[in-house]
């Protein structure tokens, strides 16, 4: 007896639209999903600033990028790895630990953002 015999995992995969086995399905291929609406990076301005936190720690802050137009967690991850530092995301504000304004400016311009500050 097979491990999955008699369970829902024992059957051949079926089409989600016509519920026929995939080998017999006649449905046309699905349309690719459109890109999410929003502004392209060239029409957005990132504002850079350096802030002091408690105990004299310095944080590089990026403001002005809307969450609905960008994938901020992915952008934060790439910026943190390019700077070799930690960081966080708070209310559409990206924070990178340390003074990395020059490197952040260069990375954001490479992606296509306009940068001020």
C-alpha cells in the first residue's frame, strides 16, 4: 500500500477552472497578472536625512516613498545589505543604522529614484 493512497494527494492534479485532470484540460493559458499600479521610481523623490538618537547613535532616514507605490520591505533589505548595516521600517520611513547618506543616495539613484537631502 502506498503512503498517500486514498487521500486527496493521491489523485492527479486538476485544472482550477474546469476541474478536469491537467492532461485532459482544454482551457486557454491564464493571462499574466498586470504590474501593480503606482508611480514608477523616476517620478518619486526620496528625502534623505541623518538623525541623532539616544546615546549619540546616528541613523540615516529615508522619507517620501509611499508604501502603495513601492515594495518597502524589499527596498529596505537591499539598502541594508548594500550598507552592511541594520535597519527598520516605521510608517513609510526607512531607517538604516549609521551614517550612510552617500551610499544610500548612490543606491537610490541607481534604482531610479530622485533624491533630495
